[in-house]
């Protein structure tokens, strides 16, 4: 299991400080959550296996923003897909 470094730069080298971020924001892990009807929730479900609960919400929000360009909740509940 990779050690979480929330400030790490995405790095495709396995074992590197930023590998977990790369995997979930640019690598194969992106396909596992980005096309989901509720991508924030899907990403959070995947990452809770790897990231301590004390960091989870912050890391998921930042990585979601890095990929989508919007912050979770930015639409103020006006989600065209319904409740998340």
C-alpha cells in the first residue's frame, strides 16, 4: 500500500511519492470513477482503502477538483443527476 502524501505531485513511477495521485487522477484509476454518475462519491469509496480518514475528505476534494475543474458542492445542490 502506498503512503499518502497529499501534497505530492502526480508521478507515474510505482513506489514514488506521487504515484497514488497519478494513478487516480491521470492513470488507470481515473476510468474507475470519472465516468460514474456520482464521481466524487465513487472516488471517495476507492480512496478510503488507501488514505487515512483524517485526510480523506481533503484529498478527495482536491483530486476531484484537479480532474474536473470544479469543487465538490460548487453547484450548490443543483446537480442535474440528482442527489449524490
